[in-house]
């Protein structure tokens, strides 16, 4: 799933839990699913942050080099 799809599912889970209509067993399952989705989202964000950091470092090295090299 994409990051956006995961966030959408997380929003659905929160809505269901906040509705007060879910029974305890369902709330437990939803909470577990939400926790797993949250982990996936954080991992995706951290991966993207790492890629951006590498790209910024590469760009900084290019900018620091004299044009005649």
C-alpha cells in the first residue's frame, strides 16, 4: 500500500473506534491494525528522509566542486 492509502486506512480505523459502535474485540483488532499501520508509515517517512539526506549531501558536494573539474 502507498503511504496515502495507509493514512486513509488509519483515518477509517480512528473513525470506527471513535464512533462508539465497535465492540471491545473489534476495537482491540482495530487498535492493533492501527499500530501496525503507524509503524509502516513511520518506516516509510524515515526511508524517505534518508533518501533526501543522501540526495542533499550529493547536491552539496556538486555545488562545492569547482566548475573546471
